[in-house]
């Protein structure tokens, strides 16, 4: 029996009092109850990101499921020095969604990468009180909306659409350097506007 | 805010933004560059914080309760399997000392797999307290993937290949799963997968494994191939 197993079973209520980082140590020791608490805390944010990227409910569900199973199976590899569990989990979701998108045809992906996608989708059930602070969310949305369209577009196509810079260049019929430059300007501008965001978001 | 940025110290700074967005096509060579360029490392660290904030900008949606249930059911059954099998059940068996190259009938390459050393151990376990048998078969990995692990999990007619510690497929490539029956050429599946930056990945194999002797993984151009175009990096040998 692994040393990381909790000696006596904690009740789910007591598990819910633990920080994500402590729960991940239990998850690494094969504790499904600790995993359940992690799932409760982050599933909505994970699904929201997957849904934004995949644009269909079923693909978003598959991606979210794959990501959480990877998180469960690779729980031992979470390294708290490299960021919060939320950031780590969303990073896994993002990677999975990019993989899924890269298996899709370009047309579907273009839809997902373009802005304003929410309007054209089947309406998902919205949550009113999210773990994501609404203030932080609207601050980041606002900062994105303030970017010049050309910068916002390449960032969204890359991050949410899963396109490579070469694909984006050929899609927009622009030189590779222009695409990279717009990404750089856009991210630096966001960085200036979100200064101090980390304190709000976590 | 001005649209001018200070002139970077390093010409490769321009790759930092596409890199942190996951959009740089030749990410491997930039990753190499980062090892020796402090200025680019700093740029990547600063821009990563911005990219980490991007998921927060999406419209919130509620994960369906059925999704919760599906995930938890799988996790609980795997936890039982691992508990029953002991702490090392999850690991691929070590290759036996002697190497025995074996020829695969590949139409395009016909290359031997250097690392197919021993017969894969099959850990066959029936989860206690449930009637669903979970079968976990460890895989052989090519010597070109040191530290990688892979196993095939079969539950109720559904198979899933789970990998960890894998390197990224070569630029422009994706991993593809193939099924090989006795005497036949490897048949393509629609299971194409990549791996996370931590090297883990999962591929769901929709096709029936009836009569399949080997499950193979090769790297193929994105979109997949109809015939393998490279040597397999993973081989799972199934008991007849």
C-alpha cells in the first residue's frame, strides 16, 4: 500500500475542507473521493473552456472526460510549484481540445476559432454562481475586446481554434512574421491590462 | 497603449507568443532554444501568465451531471483495479534482458521493432463488486521513447490506450492507432491522438478488437494514414 494513501478514510465533508494541492496528493495515492472533490470544483470551468473551443456539446463532453481521466491517471505528476490545480487542469483541457480540433475538419475549426461563437451555438446551461470570479472573467473579456480586431483574431484562432501560426497565415493570406507579430503585440497589450490579475483570479 | 514594443535582445523573441499560445509549428526547436536563452525564457514566462488567464474569459457553462457520473464511474472502477493489483500494476513490465527482433509485415516499411523484447504481461483483473471486467495490458515501447509507458484498458468491449511520459509526435505529425490481426496488415483506426506537454495521452479505440493480435501506434501526418508510414513506437500484444 502506498504511503500516500490516507490512513483512515476522511469523510467527503472533511475532504471538501482541503486545498486542491492537498487533495492532489491523495489523488496521486489512488483516492477516488479526493478526485471527486477536485472534479466538483473544476468541472464547470473545464467544460466551459472545452465547449468554447469545440463548439459542440458532445465533443466538449468527450474532451472534458478525457482531461479529467488524464488528471486522475497522471495525478502523481501535478507539481504545485508550477501553478494552481485549476491552471494545470485547464491546461490539460486545452491540450485535449486542441488535439480534438486538429482531428476535425478545417471548417468546423474555423467556426470554433472565430469570435462570437456563443450566439450560434445550442445554448448551454449557464451557471450563475461560478467558481470563476465573475469580476475576473469580465475583466479579461473586456481586455480581449479592447484589442485591435486583427490581434484578437489571431489570438483566438490560435488559442481557442487550435490553429498553428502557419495555418493562420494561410487562412488570412498574410506573412508568417505578421501573424507572430500580431500575437506578440496582442499578448503584451493584454499583459499590460491584466496587470495584477493573478491576485483576482485565484 | 502604444503598439510599439521595445526591441528584443534576441531575434527569436518573436516565437514566444505563438509558442505560449500552443500555435508555434516548430515548437521543439524553440524549446531547445529556450534552454540557452534567458531573455526568451523571461518572455515566455511573462506571456504564459496572460495565456493562463484566457480560459477565464469564456462564457460559463455547467458541466452536465451525466458527464460527472461517467467520469466518476470510470475513476472508481480504476481505483478498485489499482487497489486490487497493488502499487505497481499500472507500470509497463520491464523488457527482458535479451532482445529478440521480430518482423512485422508492414507494406510500406517492413521494419523490425527493436524493442519488442518480451511477451507483454497481461494483468487480467475483474473488478470486485461489479460484473464489468477491466483488462489492462501493458505495452512495449520503442527504445526511442525512454521513460514512456503505455497500457491498453479494455472494459466491456471498449478499448482505450493510455500513454504517459511520451514525447510529442514530430512536427506536423500525430499518433495513430492500428489493429493487426493474425497474418494481416495493420488496419487503420480513427484513433488519432497527441500528448500533453507532460507526455500523457489517451486514445479511444472504437473498432472491435475481436481477433486482434497487436495494437500498434505509429506517428503519421495529421489526419492519419491508411497504411503505416513509420515504424511503430508502441506495440500491445493481446493474448489470443
